[in-house]
């Protein structure tokens, strides 16, 4: 019984950490995307988020 509860808690912890990892990586990717558009590496038309003030 105790082992089953521990396995369930461990599974929930792993899913939570995986979700946090996806959020962190997604935020990093979108942050890097804005920098790439501003540096001219990426085309602003293909950006996921609108980048404001690209052309100066």
C-alpha cells in the first residue's frame, strides 16, 4: 500500500517537473526568437509572437 502511494506521488512529481521544463524551454525559445528577429537572423513574418519595433 505504501509503495503504491509512493509510486503515485513520484509519478505526479515527474509530470510536474516535465511540465515546468516545457514552460521554461518554451519561454527561452520565445525570448531567443525576439532576439533573432532583431538581429536579422529570423524573418519577422515567421515569428510566433509579434515583434514590435523591428525596423529602426
